[in-house]
C-alpha cells in the first residue's frame, strides 16, 4: 500500500509506536490463546501456529517503516516467514476487530489492577496516619467557616471512607471489563468452529462477551473506567486542597525530598509534591473527557474512535492517576504535624458552641431555646471583646440562665465536645475504634481480591508463554 505521508505520520506511525511500546505482551497473549483455541477444535496446522507464536515472545519489533501497516501484520509476517501454514491456521476465525478489542481489555485490566492496588496502598497509609492522629485536635469547616472541633484522625478516616467506595467502584468495573471479545471475529463470529469459553479461560477472563457484535463495538467499559477513575481523582483533589491550605498555615509540612526551595527566598519549603499530585489528578479529568468524546456520537460498530484512537488518552489517564496517587501517598507517609498549632486553633475559636447549646437543651428539653441562648452568649462576649473560651457560668446567669457549676467551661472544652460525639462514625474514641476495625477488614478484603486477580493474570501469562497445551 502506498500510504499518504500525512496518514503515515498522523496515524500509522504513532499507532504502531504505541502498540510496540505498550501492547506487544497483550498481542502475544491473545494470539497464543487463539492458536490454542484453533488446536482445541482441530484446525489443521494449529500446532505450528502455537509453536510459532510462542517463539515470538522474545521478538523485538523494529521501529516503524512505511512497509508496515500495524503491529498485528508485522507479527503475522514474522510468523509466516517461519511457518506459512501455522500463520494460515492462526488467521482462521480471527479478525483485527476481535483481536484488538481483546488486547485493549487485557491492557486495561492490568492498568485497572495497578490503580486499585495503589489506591489500597494509599488507604492503608491514611488509616495508619488516622490512628496516629486520633487525638490531634482540629477545626472542621463548613461553608469555608469554622464549624466544629474534631480530630485529624477523624478527618483522615473520612477521606479513607470515601476512597473505600472508590475501590469498590474499581472492583466492580473490573467485573465488567474482564470479559473476552475473542472469537467475535469481524462482528458476527465465524463459520469455523470456535470455543470462546475456552479462550476466555486461557486469558483469565471471567467469560466471553455474549454477543459478537457487542464484543467488537462497545465502548462502555472505557467510559466506566474513565468515570470511576475521575470520581476517585476528585475525592483526592479535595483532600489535596485541604493539605495545601494547612501547609500554608504551618499546620503541617512535608519531608525533605518532597519540597523545593526558592531561588530568592531562603526560608521557603514549598510543598511541591502536593501541587504536582493535584495537577496529575486534574489532568485525569481532561483525559477522561477525551475518552468520552472518542465514544460520543459514533456508530455502534467497529470503528477507530473508541478503538485505536482512545488508547493513548486511556494510557495517559492511568499514568497521571498513578503518579498523583503515589505522590500523595509518599507525602502523607512522611508528614510532620504541628499538633500544638492545631490545638491552639481549636481552643481559640467559637467551634464548641454547639455543645453548649446541646448541654442547655439536655437541661431544658428545648433545643430551639438553647440555640438562641448560645447565640446571645456569643454576642455578649463579642461585645465585650472576649473569646468564647473565656465564658463562665456567670455569663449565662447574666442572661437569666441558671446552670450547675462548671457547666459552661466543660461544654466549651474541645476535648469534651469530641468525647461526647459517640454517634456511630463520630470522632469519639469508641466509634473511631469501631471504624478502624471495620475499615481494616474492608481494606484487607479488597487487597486479597486484588492479589487474587494479580495471581490469575500472571498464571495465565505464564501458561500461555510456556510449553504446555492446556
């Protein structure tokens, strides 16, 4: 074929380079499974096809030249040179349509598994840090205003709780991704005998995609991956916002090796690892949109938009997500927490006023009136130029409210506030203990599932690259 130079430079050469760099193992796996499938149904010369494709496992494809259309035809040419009959058997009941979609799913499940494992590592770091900071006072905000005292451990556990749902989404996506298109051929299957269940098992898929047209046409799995990873990236970006805000206040700092100085200001320790993590996760959202648009408004059939052309944005999505998660993980694992500053913030604010209102409500049975009294107390203190923490029982008495001795100072103590929040999921020690137990068990369950997938996929590749005939 005399390819136009523009088509060569814009399409064929970069697509080949991408497949050569990132998809060769998956091509060899899928082709080996197909060859073994041909052998199973008795295709003539299938044994030569199996030996021939296995012999290519150490093959290093050369850089692109205009004589190649793509990686598949290069592998086909190499096999034909060694075994023409084997190459002919391999091409039986095989199309680039089902082969490519199989390769893309094999690649995507490896990336998905890696992302799930890295997210589990981050969740483990968060739980460890949350446990270590389970008594570190902090001020929680709502609507960008100081709201209530909690502990830093409670905040970190909240983020981990959200990430556990992101892990669940990734795992659920794997269940729908890990299905085999192989045997769909162009789109309608083949008049040659096929055992699609067998080739699916060889590749450690959970089964074949039931409809052959759907197998080569669908892009929903790409959209699901992009959406799932985007959801997680947004969760992490919100925590990064907080971490950078706290770093700007001196409440925490990163370890050496994760900060950079200034060319002018000697005192600077810029938390650049967090900034780069935030950028990586922001780029994930952009790549996710590219995945959406490659699938949007296209015919339901085998076309390049949700096929070849979507692979690079998918790869970049996985790459930046991985980098963002790993940067965040090492930053959290090496944080320096300025606990006294956090404590000072909690003790010199109005965030404990809710507990005073609750205390008054327990005494009177009327929270509306208690809420009003607490507001009046705060207004009176501000008029006097005093902090809330300076309030005493006498200040309430001045408003006509009698309380037992020590009521006000006890209620306005941030530690008291936290100790009394024993609601399931609250920051008090008892519910936090329950949470850590549940979260640890959930994380171990997820980690075991990821280990099982990793072992299955590795065993499949080892078998396909070996000498045995299953």
